[in-house]
C-alpha cells in the first residue's frame, strides 16, 4: 500500500532550509539505481532547482510565508516495488500540481521505496500561492490510489479501527470512592436516560432535561457530552464499551425492532445471537413480552401501553406510571419497588443470567422458531441434567423431588 504524507517544519521555513532539503533529497547515494539517478524536475531543472524556485517567487513578489511543500509517497517494507516504476508513478502523481515547479526524487537506500516531492508554493505562470487543505489532501490520496493501480503498484487498504475504551486508573478509582468522579456521575445520568429512551432523539432530549448537552453527529466518530458545569467528555473516555457511539446506535436499532414488533402485535423477528448485550437481553425475554402484549396485559389493541424500553440487562417496565395504574386496577401487586429494585425477582434474574451465558452468547439463531426450539431444549437440560454444587451435585428437578419426598 502506498501512502502520502506531508512534512511539517515546526520552526518555520527559510530559504536556507529549502536549499538544505533540496540537497538532501538529491543525494546520489540515495537516488541511484542501476547506474541512473531517479531525479526529475517538472517545470524546473534539478541542477538549478533552488534558483528556479527563488526566481519565481521574486517575479511575483512572494518570498515570505510558506516557501515550499514537502510531500512523501511511501511503499511498505517487503513489497516488490520496482524503483523505476515507482519514480514513473511519482511523476504521474506530480501532475496534480499543474503550473507549479516540482522536484521529484525517488530514494532507494532504505528498506522501503519512497519518493520526495518538493513543490514551489508559488505558481510560476499565474503567481497564485498553493494551499493544501483537507479537501486537497483527500483528492491527493484518491489520485495516489488511481496512479498506483495504473502502474500495478500496491494500493492503500484502510483497516477498520476498533474503538478502545478507557480503563479506570488508580487516581480515578480513589476519586470515585470519594464520590467526586465526574465521569461516574455522567455515566449514571447516561444509564438513567438510556433506560427510558427508545431513540437517539429521545436520549438527547432526556439528557438535555438533566442539564447535559450531547453532540451526536453522523460525521463525528465520537459522542461528546457537556455537563452543567461545562466539563466535556467523549464517549471513548467513559468506562465500558456500551457507551461507544457504535454500540449505542446498535442498541437503538434493536429497540426500534422491539417497539415495532410490539406496536403491530407481532413478535420481533430478531432473536439473540449477537455480540451485544442488548441484543442478547432482547432475545431472551422477547417471547414473554410479546405474549403479554397479545393477552392484553399492559395495554390494549386500540391503545397499546407506552413504556420505556429496557436498557441492557435490566427490565424497567415497572417504572412506568401507566403500567402501575393498570396493575392497581386489575388487582396486581408489583414485585418491584418504585426504583425497580427487583429483590423478589432475584431468582428469575439469576436464571436469565445463566440462560444468556449458557445459550444466547454461545450461538446464533436462524429464526425465531429455531430460538424457541433451542430454548425448550435448554430448559429440559437446565431442569433435568445441569448439576449444581449448591444442590449437592444434583439437577434442579431431582433435588426438588428428593426434598418433597423427605417432607
């Protein structure tokens, strides 16, 4: 893969610096290959390139500021790149700077073949100064790929970069222990809003209602949060992959499927088998929620119950006032408190955790019917074959039978 880059001269550019760079790039020991020097001047002569550059600048009275641009086209180590072909490709790429003087030198003294481009910042014909911005750099990279393909040279293949999440350092741990961690406070607010939001727009609105600003744009890689005290933090600096932008977008896609299935009275077509906790959690309890919807629990066909969507592993259905009132009218007593501390439901939550780790996280399902069959097989295995040390090495069903026989 051939890549291009620009050399940044942090101390500024001078005419002496420009001359030194020209002498360095034109060294015979660096550009020699099979008896020829891979040095070419475009709109200038290599022997008088410094004088040609300066003459153009003086002609148009532009002898200050940026004097030249230094671009490098590099090929990786180990690639079978012919230096003569690489030099020809460099000359083709240099045609991008039409009307400018360009010195092209291909170096062969390193383990990788690379070409240096020294471009005069002043157009010798029009006197216009050259400016390289992000747009021009993107055009150059695309043109570089086209030239490499034309000369059968390696083309740059970008790799997918996996977002890394930050781990808690010692100082942050002690700050969190004192209850002074801004990140943990932000994470708690995000968790709370995610429990009730069914879309990105609802999440942002809930965060803003808590005094937090959210910059979540398609063109940006990260989500940026601004706290009421104007402290800013990106998603990748929080502790946990679930806060990353791509993970949260995937979460909302899953929720959209669940809400759509509930609204039309059908079971969602997606059932577990993903690498995301939300997808696995959704697949585990989708069937029970759909059954509740069909039977009328929690809403009606004419007016379906509007509830918050469960976030990750925790079911927050009992948070909704409408559901609580419905339960009271039907004489149903909630097993959860107003804060959804599911103490009475701890046994079932423990089973759901085992179900996910033993079944959902280990395989993918082709269809909902496939999932139902695997779930039925797992329930038989769990009750009749899965032994537990706490039950004296017996399966649950056998241990229960023994307990009842003794009683």
